[in-house]
């Protein structure tokens, strides 16, 4: 396997972008990534997207995006793994460059979610659950994570206040991110008094519905050194799966796909958690950030809530999590999220994070992205 | 949503109407919906089992922001039910006070209407749980 690096990043503003079309979002991010990298051409492209068919009635988007980015006739493929689509697109680009099949690959992600009303958006997202045995019963994603939260509360005594601290911390970070959908500070009381979506999750425990795109350019470390940008090396990549239905898991309070993906990424990188300075994780709901951190081994089962309250995961804490603002504040255009996490890792490792968000002396970061109620997950470790 | 043709609906009737599960003859583990293979054995042999309908609430929530086509029903209670046979099933809890649900409550499954698709002229039936 060849040594592989990220040399270019691009991201759009995240939000309710009524004036931006699905294709233009992707092209804006892709163009920015190509220009940032300095590469003259790309050999191949992966587009992470969960549900363009349901959100905008468009499939065959590898072709569409290659056409509008002006890179036809290169190979371009859409990859889908629900909300982990971006993470999987990045992994495919990594594999293609590492294998020697291509030298420069663009990995992008995009979702245009606000062209449909809320009930249809909720339905489209719910198709990432088991359509026949969860969706048919009226399951929603807030509902699935709410049942994980309830199980975590019953077992470990986790509280709504602990969950609220995750949201407050991520909004503190997102407040400093010029690309964030909701760059506003909030308080624990605001979260606890916000409307209930699926008990015990309030609306401010949930990531929003978002339009947006992100892209990165992946090449060999050797090639990266010629381009003049700091080469951010992809030290490890892991992906794993679990049951699609939450009810089929032996334990609702842990995420085995995340655990296994992390083990694979750490083994490839020849590192342990001690080597990692910070992480971007998939906080689609506040409870998800806690369970992900426990599944990664950052905290023992049941202990991540107390750590959040103690500020350990804040930018100034012992293990900063989601300095970008996470899905909660930055926004969650589902197919783009995995790539947006990589964009933040690269910014932090280059020392380019905006508005005082930059973490001190960070050399290695971890990105964890997951689909559905955790049925698929990717973990990547990047180092400068 | 795309219009559904009826084959997709009647194909699932044994599960949705009668809660037919299957059991791996070797390990005795019950699967719902029925499976064709197990993680341990691609050639596993199964026998059909009808779930008794008895279970208890393993976890639950109240859906207050519903997806199409459930918007008229909200708020509704949704739970993961641990059945007597040991397999977990996701279902709505019908006829309950959504403010008074607790983990561990005993429930039984009943045959209920799930929703109507007016465009396709299909009325969907299946199971919901009620508190015992």
C-alpha cells in the first residue's frame, strides 16, 4: 500500500440554502478543494450522498457531478451508506490511491435536504432504518436515538442535563465556524426547555436538516510534497457494520460498528487512543456523541456524560471533541458530513481553523462517521 | 413516496399479521423477521415459530415529530419490546397515556391498522403492542 495524504479541502456554507441547487453545492465544494490542492487534474471521483432520489428526485449523480465539475470522462461513482456516505467516499478514495490504481482522487459529499417539507425529510432519513420492521412502525431517527438514550439513562443514570452539555459545547465551537448553520451559543436551560421531539430528546439535542457539500483531494504523500501544501497523512482507515435494526443489537448502549472500525483504523495506523489529540465524531444527537466516545474507548461505558459536564471534551479540555461545532451546530447534510469532518481535521492539523477555534499543538486527529442508528461506521486517523 | 404495489404488502403478511418468526434448530435462537442464514452457519436449519405476543418494554420513546405517513397519529409511543421468546421487536404502543410509560412494563401484541395509503388504495395492517 502506498502512503496517502489529503492535499486539498473545500466546503460550502451549511444551512437552509434555498438559492443553491444540489449540483451547484457539490461543484462549489469540489472546485474549492481542487484549487486548494493545486493539482492540475483528478483521476477519479467518489460522491457520498445518502438520498438524492428522495430529496431531489435525482439518481446517477456520479455522472451528474463529474459533468458539472467539468471533469468528465473520469470515473465517478456515488457511494451510499446513509449518514456515513461521506466517510465511505473518503475511504474509497484512500483505497484507490493506496492501491496505485489512481494518483489523485476527489472524495466529496453532498445533500440537498430542504427542497422537501419536514415530514418527507423525516421519512427520507428514516429509510436508513429497517424499512419493513422499523420504518413501517413509524420509527424516526430522533426516536431510535431516543431509545438508545433511554437505555443509557436506565443503565448508567445518564441525565438530560449531561446530554444538554454536549449540545452547549458543540454550539460554543460552531459559533466560531464561519461555515456553520447555527453559529450561536446556547445554554443548558435553553436545551432543557426546548420542545420535545422524541422523549427524552429535545430539539436542541438533535442535529438540523441541512443543505451543504464538502470535498477533499487525496493523493500520495510523495505527490503531496511536490504541491506545496502540508501533507496531512491518512494513517489509518477502518469501516465496519452492525445490524440495521436497533432492536437486533444485544446492547443498545454501545455501537459495535464504531468500535470495530476504530480497532481497524488504530491497527493500520499502529497507534492507540493515547496518540490522538482530538476528534470529530458523529453527534447526530447528543446521546450519539456520548455513546460514540464510549465505544471508541475514550471513556468507560456510562462515563462520557460526566466528562461532558466536566468540560473534558471542550476545546480547552483534555480531549477536544467536535471543534467544528459537530453535526449539532455546524449542520448535518447527511452525505456531506463524513467529508466535512475530514475538512475540519485537515484545518486543525494545518493550523488553519478560523476565528480562534484552532486547537494548540495538535498532530493527530480522529474522525468517526456513522450511518443509521450505527449500522455502519467509518473511522479515520489523520496526522501532520 | 412512490406508489406501492400489493405484492410488497402480502409478502410480509405472515410476519405482520401473525408474527411468524423462525428458530435456528441447533442453537434455539429465535429470529424475527425470519432469517435464511445465521452468522454462525450458512446452512442453518430453521423451523417456524409463532410469537406468543407477550413481552415487556426494553426501551421506549414518544414520537412527537412524525414522518409521512404517520403525521396525523403523533404523538405516539414507540418501543423496543423484548418478547417472551427472547427476540426484540420494534412496535408502537397503542391505547396508552404517552406520559406514563416505563421501561419493563409488560405488553402484549395485537393486530391493528398501521396506516392508510390513499394514493395506492392500500390499508396496511400489522402488530402494535398494548400495555397489559
